[in-house]
């Protein structure tokens, strides 16, 4: 055996000191997993050494490579091949992190380092380098004995949310060692670094937090998530049983997809709102979750209306400066200022139209918008605003001017007599509040922002006009007096101490704790992989400890909640266990409707569910003649009799089903009192394997399998039964459909606050009479929305939730069948 | 700590009867307990409430999960003697348990239901409860322990945490 190079051998021993591997493998060139051996890998990858060079992190190994030592690359390769924790110590490749980031690699059972070298690197797959490049020291040194605080947000940009987060960081730093975590950094990262001890930037906290240097998350006394952009941080916090507050800086109207509002609300120990206006937008979601509003929420405005003034000299200087920038003499003209990124949201167009109208009604007034976003090539807004401005005239010689955002805003507010807050929806109207502090009167639309909060009633500088009423806004602006010199406003108070105290009190008051695990192992934040079972238990336990709704602990829990409800709908809902139908008993007569928008799984369905053959009548609807012909061929091949009808592509699967009962449709008469099963082959965009699992869950519980029927058909045919659905472990409220509840008329009593159970996925058994009752509520002449429709909040989503109500309206019961061993997600 | 598992008695009576027991007063509702949300709200005024979601959990594992949760940050904590009662306890029995606990810091007493062998009463002295090894003992209890394993498990606890003269 050749003598080992001393330095390489010594490094091998030093790095592995105390590691049992050293005893088994004193020579890094011998032993080890064959599939990870250096020489064969180098035969496969000619540039292996260069690839390894790009990964090195250990200074000693790096020096060896720099010196061109013969076995340096093999040493590094051998160390990384040992896996965790050695690999992450010496390189930017960490097998644990790689497998957490790429579960398909874990599932394939391949060695992660081998996969990365041969495939992952070329594919640009992530390594620890991304996380490590995202770790930044802050300017504030850590201090012994200081409590530690983590403040997380989305982007460290110029948004109102980021500015709020930065203020909170600065306030927290007075009493805490602060670590900031963000999903992505921007040019304003340095402002955060100046205010805290360290910054972590990662777009994937769930994968990256386990790879953080030791101690980063230790001894946290307080964690705060600011804005729903911080939602990616939920999972590692929940998984570590770290409590936190969420400062919800957006209206739910503007939060898409919906889970970005749902999950922060679901898991927050304390949910904080900047205003009652924002809180009101969350009320439906909180009602669906069963929130204890008084205990678990707090309204804490980041800024308040503090009437103040500007010294006369400052006012004059500001007006002179603006005059210079605008190329005119403002003189004593009434100055109306608006500000913000130009957009429909900010009401920039409304501001412009107010300026237009003022040309005749208030020719003395000058309108100035300060803000960016006038990109004339952007169809989102800039293209239209550019056209508008060119048509009406802006700039020199007109009463309407635009300046880009920047320090000029301070002068504009100091100089202005009035601030027109033309925003259509603004959760953080901080500029308007600053305008009041600078002595301006503010005109705003009622219901558009926190300026409408009851706490602001009676403030004489605030003038709320009907929403979107430009004429009323113009009249209010005309009535605004000229600004007089005044004293500065009182300084804004710090809110961080209030928030910290509220979270501490909230946690100390917790007296209910959920233990163990329920009957249904279904994921919420975490995946459904077996390796994450403990994490799934923790997330469910947190939800149940807060007594919020997301997953039923058991069917018994649902029964208990139904029994405790006094709702006329809930009194007619029950839960029954699943049973296979006895093979020899006569099958009740039933018809089956399948809506087939996508045909990919049709052949599997026809072969996989005996119910298609057992039905007295099978009707398949679709939306094109071409699909109809394909369906007929499938039916012929399967030797199944069925009728195929083409329906307009409107109303997803719901309207095609209801239309079967419309007399005007021309379909052969449908018996109103017959028993129907309704299923569909609709696939939402981006359906994942979990979507397929869910569909199989529903189809099996409702229909059975290739040779057996579910007893659902027997339950559905019993006297007094109107609806049969599958008992879903997930709970769901009215959600977006809540906005349509008031429009539902003709039911015997008000609808319950929560539906509790309904046929999620809109597949079910129903008596024809229940369908007819639904049609009574939503007749053929209803203004059915056409595609494209939203993912939630349409009449179709409402109908899905109203089936038990339709049945109960006729005095019929709805039964939901629980099949605990059927995978749901 | 007082732990009442699925108490039979009305809560005001239970509170009045057990008020003298030192440490946090807890109710543990097993999976099968048919208790409404409103009843839980009432209980929270005087008790810390644990709700176990797992089906068919043995009494010892209920104890494990309650105590370990109580010891986590934000939990009510654990100190003093521990009395676990499943179902009901008379005033005389309670007073006797309190006296025994005060007099014998290493007491370990258990009563099992005659019909089903389920642990219905467990009394642990403060010296056992406050021994750090008690937490270790509970942590090491395996999931899936049934009522049939209780006696043996308690024997182990007695062997390791109760001094032998």
C-alpha cells in the first residue's frame, strides 16, 4: 500500500475525530459504499474534480485543493459520501437537506450525493449554498442575557408590509436580540441588517431550517410573522412547537391563493390586525375556523391619526421646492396630493378623474400624484393610465402633475392642503396618516381602508365620502381649508411592546390542550409522506389545542358537534360507517350521472366501478361532440349501455347535472322521485396525485369497487333519506360562498354559521326530490356565471355546500359515510 | 397535580371536593368522552383540560401524555404529589389520599377496577413526581401499552424511584 499523503490523511483523521467510521476506515481510499467510490465516479464524470471543487467549504480541504494535492479531490469526495453530518460540514452538499428538498429522490432510494453529481448539478438543483448565501450578519451585536426574537416576512422590499416589519424590528431591538427571516431579499435588505443581529433569507424555510447553524433558533422568546408573505415560515415553526403571532397586513380579498390566508389564521397563536377594517375582511374565514375572536385576535394599528402641523417656514420651503420641480409657481393655490404605486388599487385613475373634474369646478386647485408604476408598456395598469393622461393632458400647463416616488413625498405632504386617498382598498394607509400628521386634510372613500374605522369618527381632518364617488370627493376637496402653520404631531408610539405582551399573555392563558392523535392521518402543511407522520400529528394537535377547525379528530367528534347544534340543517345530518353491500341482496333501482369534462380516467372508471353496470340508467354529459363520440366508443368497448349528451361548458359538473331535471332541456323525462348518483371526471388545473387519491376516496365510499357496491345505495334508497355523501376528514366552512349566503331565499330558516358536513367534491347520492328542491332555489333562469370562474366563491361552490340544506328543507336526512381505512390525501 | 380522567361528578362538586390538592388541577377527557364544547368551556374556568384524541389509550399513556405536555413551555407545569382518578372519588377517599401524600413523599398506590382491570386510582408522592427520572420513565413508555401492562410498569417505577429499606 502506498503511503498516504500526510496532509490528506491528517485531515481525514481530524475531521472524523470521534466518529466510529475512522476505526472502520482509517484510509479514505479504501472501504465505503461502492456506488459512491471516487474512482468509478471519476470514470463517469470527467470533470468530477471540478464539480467537487465547487462544493468545498472546509478551509483545510480547500487549501489542499488549492495546492493541487494529489488526493485532495478524493478526500473531499470520500468525506461527502459519508453523508450527514459530515457532508454539510465540509461542503455545500448536505444529503439530509437534499432529500428534504427533493422527496422524489428519497422515494427513489438513490444515494443523494450520487444523484446530485450525476443529475442534480446539471439540473440546477439546490444545495446548502443557497441557504448559506442567504445568511447575513446584522449590525447589532448579540447581548448576553437578552431575550431573542424572530421576525419573519416575505420580501424585504418597499412594500407597506416590509416597512411595517422594519419598524417592528427596530422597535424590538430595544429589548430583544432580533433575527429577521425573509423569503427573498431586495435592495432594502441592508436596512434590516442595520437594525438586527442576523438575517436569514430562504425561499424554502421548511427545507432549510433544519440546516441552519446550531443555535440560530434557540431560546426564542417571541416569534412574529408579518404579512401573509411569511406563510412559508409556518411549517418549521409548527413543527418545532414554537408559538408565534401573525400580523395580518392584508385584506383577505387580495390574498390568493386562499391558503395564504387560511394557514396563518389556522396556526397563529395570536392573530393581529392593523385595523378593524382589515379584521372585518377576515371575519368569514375566522368564523369557518371557529376562532375565539376575543382570546386569539388583537387589533393593533401600526400608526394612528395624529393631527399635526408644519412650521410656516417649512411649508413655504416645501412649496418652493415643488414649484421648482414642477416648473410652475404653486403660490397660494390649493394643493391636493395623492401617493402610491400607480394602480387600480391605489385609485390613481380616480385621482386623475378628480383632477379632470376640478378643471371646471375648482380651477385654482393643483393635483400632484407622487409615486412610481407608470409603465406605459404594462397592460396591468400603466398602458391604460398613460393613454388616459395623454388624452386629458397632464404636466406643464395643466392642473395635474406626476412625480416619481422618493424624498419629494415629504415635501409634497408638507406643502399640501389636502391628501386625496383615492385607494379602492388599502390595509395600511400610512401615507394618509402621515399626511394628517403633516397638517393635511384627508379625503378618502368609506369602506376602503382603516380610515373608516370607528376610532376615527369625529376627527375633523378626515372626510370620508361614499365609495368611488369622485364627485363627492371633489366637493370635499374643494371645501378643505388652506393649510395653516402648526406644531408637529406627537411621535408615533411603539407597538412592539404591546404585541409582545399580548402574545405572552395569550400563551400564558392557554388552558386547553389536545393530546395524542385522531383517527385520520391527513396532511395540512406537511406532506403525506410516511417520514412526516410525526409532523402531521404535531400540526393537527396544534389546531385541536386552539379548538379551531381543519381536520375532524374522529367521526365521533363530528357526531358530537352535530348533536350539539340547534340548526335545522344539522339536526338532519348523521354519520354512518361504511359497509360493503351484501352481494346477493337486490340492488335498489338507481340512475347514475357522470359529467366527463376530462376523459383521461374514463376507461378506468368504467372498468373500476361496478356501479356503472348496475345502474338502471347511465347518463354521461360532456361539452363537445368530439368528446361525446369518444365517450360512446369507451362505453361500447366496456359493453355498458349509456346515454351521452353534450351540454354547454358552464357550471362545471353541477349545472350539467341540474339541467337533466330542467323540462326545457329536451332530455328524455327524468323521474323526479328517482335515486341518482352524481360523479364527475373534472380535473382542476394542477391536479396532483393527492387529487387522484381524493377522487378514489369519494368514488369508493359512494360507489364501491370493480365488483362490489357500497352500501351507500341502500342508505340512499331508505325512506326519509335525501342525500348521501362521503364523510371527509377535512372540515370546510362556507369559505368564499359565504358572500352569497344572503342571496339564498326560500329556505325554511336561516342557514347555520357553518355547514359542518356537505358532499365535498360535489359527488353524492341524491333523491330526485332533493335535486328538484335545489332547482327551486336556483331555477334555470338564475344568472349562471360562465367560464372562467374563480376557484372559490361562486354559486357552484355554494350549491356544493347547500345539498344537505336542500334535503333538510324537504324534511329529508343527509347521511355521510365514514370509511376510515380509505386514504384521503 | 390532580388529574381527573372522564370525571363522573358535576364539575362544581368536583372542584369543591378536590380544591385542596396542591398543584394544577386537570381534567383529562379520553377519546370516548361525550363532552360538548360548552361543557369544556365551563370546565376551563376551574380546570386545565386535556383532550386525548387517540382511540383506546390506556390510563398510563393518558398520564404520560398529560404530564409530558404539562412540562413543555406554556404548559401548567408539575410539582407536588400526583393523584390520578378515573371516574369518581368519594370525599373520604380524597381526604385519605391527601393525608397519605402529605405524610409519605415516596408513596405509590394504585387501584384497579375489579371488572376490567383498568387503573382507576394512582397516587404518587412528591418525591417521585419531582424526581427527574419520573419524566424519563414516562418518556420511555412505549405507544401501544395497554391496561394489561400497567401493573408491570408501575412495578418498574416503584423499583427505580421508591427507596427500598
